[in-house]
C-alpha cells in the first residue's frame, strides 16, 4: 500500500466527477478502508415513474462508487473498477439512499470491496442491494 | 414463454423510464431475444472530465438496460433484474455507445442475458464492457 | 416460505451427494438461514502439489455447497443454484476449511446467500474466498 | 504479453494438478487465447445420484480450468484466478462435458475469459453453464 488519501482530497476527487455531481453523492463517513455515502433522490433516477421504482443501473452505480472510495481510502490512488456485481434484494424507492462499503482485501493485482445499498422503506432501514467489486491496484505508480 | 412484446410497445416502455430519457437510449435493432441499443454522449456521464472517461456505473446501467429488453422481447413481460455483473475491458470515452444484448436461456425462475458495450475509439469499434444479468421470470402473471 | 428442514434431514441430503462424500463435508453448525460447514484436506483438492495450493474450483464448490444449505435451511426445499460468484482473496493451503454461509434475502424467484471460506494459515484464521450465490426458490412445489 | 506457452508445456501443467487428474480433463484443442477441454464422467461428480445430476461446483471448476488455460495460452505464465462467475443454464447430466474458453481481453492487471460448458443431452449439444473469470496477470515476472 502506498500513501492513503485523506477525506478532503477524496471528497474533492468524488466531487470532480460530473456523474457524481448529477447524483449528488457525498461522504457521510470516511475511514481507512470503509466509507458511508449518501445519495439523495431525484426524478431522473426512476425506472418506473408510476410505481416510483429506482433504476437498477443507479443502484449498481452506487455500489461501484462506494466500493471505489473504500478501496481508494486504503490504497491511496485511483483504482479503476475491474468488475462489478450487484444483487438486487428489493426495489429501490423514492427517497435517499445510504451506501456502506468496506475493503475485503487488497491484493497484488486487485482489491475487493463489498457494498450495501440501504434505504428507509415504511419506517424501517432495508437492504436494497448487495454489491462486490474488484478494483485494479497498481503498485508501480 | 408467454406472449412476446412488439417493438413499438417495448419502445414505449423503454421511453417511459425517466433514467432512460436522461440517457437518451433508443433501439437500433429489436428482435425476439436480441436487441441493439444506442446511447449518445452527454457530459454528465463522465467520471473524469479531464481524461473524458465514462463512469463505470453508466456502463453497468447500459448492460442492465440492454439485457433487460433482450429478455423482455423474448418473455413478453417486465422482468426485474435479479443480479448484474459487468467486466470493464477498457475505459469508455466521449462519444456514443452501442450495446448488443442477447438472451442465453429462459428458465423456470430466471432468464440470463449477455450484453456487450461497444464504442468507436480511434477509428475502430472496441469492446468496452461485457455484462451478464439474471432477470426474474414470473410465469404466473 | 414453506416448511423448513431440520438438521438431520439436511445432513442426510448433504451426505447423499457423491461429490460431498468425496469432499467429506459436514455441518459444524446448522441454523435457520445460516450454516457452518467443515471440509477436510485431501490430496486430490490440490492444483499445485509442490506449493500445496488448493484448486480454485474446490473453493467455489465449497461456496456453492454452504450457500445452498443456508438457503435450504430457510426455505425447506431443494434450491438449485442459479448463479455463483467467488472472489479469491488468498491461496487455499493444505489443511481443513470452514465455510460459513448466511441467507441475505429470500425473494419471490430466488434467494441470495453469502459464503466465506476460511482456513488457519500460519496460526491465524484467514479469509480465503468470498462467494455469493443465487438459488432458485419455487414456491409452487 | 510475454512469451506464450506451447501445447505440450500447457498439457504438462494441466496434468500436474491432482484435481485435474481426478477430473481427467484433457485438451481437445489448444490455440493462442482459446482452448477446448474435455472432461469424462465419473460417479463422484454427481450431486444427485438418483436423478444423475452433476454438482454445480464441478461445472464451476470446469469453467475455471478452461478460462485459466485460455488465458495461460495467451499470456504465457501461470495466471491465478481472481474471481469466477458461473450461470447455470440447465442441469449437467451423466456423461462427458466439453468446455470452450476464450480470452476476452488481456489488460494491465487482469485478463478476462469466457467459458461455456456443453454436453450432449438427448442427442443434442446443450449449453449447460456459462462462466466468466478474471485472472491475475503479472507482467513483472
């Protein structure tokens, strides 16, 4: 592992991405190897306007983002996503999301991180999607 | 398999989703079990403005959408994504994408579809991402 | 959810499979929605005899088995694996494995379970592989 | 890409693994970036003796092996599996399997390969499982 990145710098990288600005994602927590990200609701995230269901691609995007910054916080460099997998547990609904991600392992070629997308539904926090991603780690840089 | 959905009806479902309107996705081809989708460029899709790299979450979203409509075209009903996996082969760049998806198998509980996101880069069509998704098939409806 | 299956019956199903007999897997713990499985070492599991590294296919098999019985314990019926994903965190070595699996969610079409393959290496319990599987749930049967 | 490995050397690596000897896998075809592997039937591969269904873990193992040697043939070095995903399209039955695998992309950190497990069932070749794996590529060695 090379130098870690502090929260201010990570926040600045997070906010520099036009897609992140569109989503409005921000850090709620930022630790070494673990992040909590918040994402507000906006109409463009819906796949079904009538039933107010969030698009699965958005949930995968949130998994990707959270996993990426969990790895970045531990590795201290940009870490391109190598592959991403999302399991959809229940529909995402109108309203904000929180996404928690944690590094499972930093290896020689890649790092693996787990993420969970959660949302309050009917007064209860529910797990909406589980994701896992592999991120390229270049120790040469 | 129940009744299939014709292109006009599928196009209308595709266009009814606010996130699809944001992306501007349209069918270039629509067959039974196979679709070709086009997605234009817009600035909000970028993860890195300077290097003009497309966000991985967008590529996963395109995989999800294409796989979904490939299955929908064969099954004839809405088919919620159960899980989604994307392998990122090279960075997506400024410019439009085409996404081809094909059904691998329609089973009793789920259908599996493969999708490939392609883009012209330096005068050549390149494979940017490969994805595979499982979609819930409810034969009861 | 239909009738759950008790430990004795689950053990009998587990032991009825020739591949499970080959592996020698047994339940160390068996709860509703959660199992702990043990797998002893044998030479045929190696991919590299000299370095004594366990074959990745064996680790995926252990993930599949543990996830399957976690779901079976909750759902109370045979639950065919729909898809399986394994992340290899470090090489598996000569010696026994324990695999813990837990159901994440039982849905209408499928159930999702997480599994972790662990092993004592150099005096410490190490996470060797993480896996997640989708299992078909037929509520009609 | 470094030096490729010829068929004889690849065959010797394939046969050196105790688990491969147990399975009895051999190359039917071996090209740069593409292999065809054959696996005979044996009783220990079954998950359900009565219905003569092959264990899903065996199918995942075959995906892993085929993908690994497709990458090895292109990269010319041992390539540890980073992650593996298998979609089960239909049950594997008593009888031999053929597994075709092809490299999708060799990147800086990892290579991606696709594999398909096929089997003759009721006089027709059927696709039994689709798999995709990521394999670590160390250009430093």
